[in-house]
C-alpha cells in the first residue's frame, strides 16, 4: 500500500488538521470530528447536516459552507459516524428553525443518524431526515437494504442548501430534498479496486481485462463483471439502466460525470462526451453539467453518472451562489 | 492498461468534445485543438494564452475563462502543441492590446511557442512571453534545459489573469507574470508512475517500498528514490528544498498542495497539514491555501507543493473573481 499518510490510525484526524488549516471559513471539532461553518447559522435558517464514512471526499466535508451544508460528521474510512457525533453537530448548527439530516442509504449511516435524530429530538431540536437511495445498480447490497445512496447526494446538498439559504422552512426544505432524491438516478463503474488504509490491500481483485459495472462507492459488488470496453460502450452500460428506471424526457436535467478518485480528468471528459451523445439521441435536455471528482471511493479508478430530472425551481436553486471547498460559484 | 477512453489515438479529440458539451461558456476549435472563451476578448484587454501537452488537467484548458486564460492550446498527451496552434489561438484572442504567452519550461513547448510568437508577430500582433521554471528539484532534466515549469503555472495563470481583466497593459501584465514566476517554487513526489495511453504501460517502474522525490509531471526522474515514508517526512523532503531556494519570510504566501491525479483528496489534506506545520515552525505566513488536483500527471499517485511569496497586489489579484472549470469564485 502506497499512501501519503502518517499511519492508517491517524489518517482521519490528520486530514481534519489539514482541512482546518486550509479553510479559515470553516471550523473543525477535532474531538467529535465535525466540520462546520465558522459563522453560526443565521437565526431562522434551516440547518443542513450530513456525514458518513471518510474516503468519499470532497463529500461531505468539502460541501460545508454558504449555500450547501452547515456541518458534516466524519466517520473513519468507510465507517459511519456515531449518533453522538450527529447529536453534537445537530446542536452546533441548529438556530431554532430545525435541522435536515441528509443520509446516504447504508445500514450503519441510517441506523446511527436515526439514533442521532432521536437524541437531538430529546433536546428539543426539530429534525427532519432525507435518505438518499439513487443507485440503480442493485436493490440490496453489502451494507444496504434497498438502493445505495451515491451521486444524487452531491446535487441534493447543493440544491437543498440553496433552498435553506433562501429562508424556506423545514417542511419546504425537506420537500425539495425528497423531490431531488426521487428525481435523481446514478450508476458507476470500477476499473480498479480501492485500498482502505487500515486494510492495507485492495478491497477486491479485478483482473486486468475486466471492469465492475454498477460498483458501489466502497467497492461493493455491482451488477456484473464484464470485459474492459471503450468509453462509448461503458457509457451505454451506465446510462441505459438509468434511463430504463426513470423517464427523463420533457424536463431539463442536471448531469454529473463523477470520478471515483483515481481516474484522470481527461478520461472523465471523454466519458462525458459519450454520455451526452446517448442523452442527445434519447431526446433528453441537459441544462447543467458537472464533470470532476465529487463523490469518490479513495483511489478507485472509475466513474459514475448521475442524472437529475429538474424543473425551474431546482435549476434556480442549482444556480444560486455556493462557497465550499468542493463546489464554489457566485461568492 | 485500464482507461476510460475509446482509443489512445482519439483520447484528446474525444475529451475536447466533452469539454465543449460540459461548458457552454467555452468554445472548442476541434481542428486546431484550442479551448477559448465563448465571449470575444474585450477591446483593450490583454489576452492570456497558454498550452502544452494534454495529461495535466485541469491545466490548461480547465483554466480558460473570465479572470484567467483567454485560450489554451492542447497537444497530444505529454506532447507540445504546434506553432500553428499557437498562431491560431493568438489570432483568436487578440483584441489589439497584445497577447501574453505563458509557457512551461520544457524544450518542446519553449521552441514551439517561440515559433508561434514569431508567426503571430508577422501578422502584426504584439506578443509577450513568460517562461515558468519553478521546480527546484533538478536544474536540467528530460525535456528541459533549466528548471521545469510546474505548480507556479497555476497560481500565475490566476493572478495574471486578474491583472489582465483589470485592464493593465501588456507590459504591466508581463511584469506581474515575471514577478510570480520569480517568487514561486515547487517540488513534487511520486508514489507511482503514470501510464500514457499510447504507450500502454507505466512510464517508469517504482518498487512497492519506494517513492521518487522531485519527480516531474511527465514522470521525469527527480532527485532521488527513497524508501516510502510517512506524510510528515515526505512533507519535509518537499518543503526543505523549497525553503532553501528562496526566503519566504516577511511576506504573505500562497500555498498550493497539488495532487498529481491518482491520490485521494484525504491524503492531500494530510499532506497539507504536515506542510503547514513546517511553514509555521519556519515563521512563514500563509495567507491563502489551495488543496486539490490542479496540475496533474495523468493517473500518477503523488503530490507537489508550491509556495508563492506574494504581496498586497498579488493577494488582491488572487482574490479577484474567476470563472473557469478548474478554479471558480466570485462569479
């Protein structure tokens, strides 16, 4: 294993020191492993909290800032944060207008966020929850009952963050979150495994001439292993299941071509070109595009496609100013 | 070789199709392989042109937009663009106020940009040139007479882009460019090789327990191969040669911790934490930070550190609005 770390045991703590040093607009609670905004939540603004295992950066800590999350809880690599972390974070960000918990659908995250929300409710904080489950690859999976939560989480945090920043109340913010989750679909492919620092070796073995279609962001198995193919064919194998799952015609869409961590940007643009050809041929209107590494799986080579069926309101919220390490415009 | 491409021969052309599809604010000349702004250069504004071999994305095409470059010429992977491309790009972006060519110090780039500038001068366009040579690792190297141009190029394109946007004239813009180059220093480390698509195999072999200190962005040899070490020790081996080369005390600095393409963001933050500890101990003031993948070497695992000795004017230009695929704020 070759990694730029001090030790597998300290990788999360050490990285949080770096986050605090690089981003004066953020604060880090090193004990509870929470990244939050330096400026307290404005009175009356609904707060957004997410979190999950480390290893998917910039998700979630890289999306804390004006226009997106108010805080993110960081678990160990590929491990859910604890209910205590969620409670602490919820208390830190609540301004009295309530807190939306954004949870990717993995058993540990769902369970711990549920307990965190209960603990917060006992302190009198109103918590609402959205569980993201947009991965069309498999219905149940390692760590998951139901579909996994992947790329739509990125788009949801941006869009719902803007809704909260506008001053919409908790019910309205939650409704936007549910709309985004119901309207977004994703599918990914791995060309290589990732290596979890504490394991010290690749999570799975993938022969030199094969790829894993429908892979999860922790290296969970996908739909099938198939021979390596060209970008056009890979795009087809990712986009067709998404289009089969939801009708994306008749509305503007937001399309994300996401790198899983180990794939160069030039390849992501090659893939994006192929995805667009398929969408154009299918009569789907792409209103906004995002190409880059936004929800990753450590050093995994591969990518995922996310398509979100939007409307005027979602596009308006997408375009609103945002100031985070991972997504920034207008500020 | 596992890559998300259609074929090694079409990777550049295919990626440019993706760039055009993803970025409506840009235009792509697919024949001459030039990425330029959709909006023509404002009359009186000095235009900024850069370019080089593909494989370092987001550099340079990802830095075309308001506040940075006006155009970028893309060569094949790790191969200089041709003088004809530079001539065409220079003609496209010139508004009459002249064009600054930003050239990384590699023999092919320097030679071809020189010829491109001569051809442009014959058409009556005033061209100025800055050659970036900030890599302290080695004096001469594969493809290079003198020091290689690396990370400072990113900071230079941002800062000088802002100077041009402000309406400074060609002499003033060129002076800022020279100041940035003279004030910036970089050094990198590789944990793995990269794989050029047309070669189909790693550029070099690096044993499982070794790293290459001072590596170039094409996999050129660095200063030495040493046993794999922890992040704190790697940071020391990168930062000490930089600090030995220039006195960074007594001025605000801009520090970039750059990923070479295959290293997860969490490791870059771990490295940034260690770099900051060294700079703090050395009494160096860090005014601005940038952590992420900005000048890459395809899928190489590793990182580089760039430190720029700034002043009030350079910080003011750094903070100015920018709207590119790779760097964006304030717009």
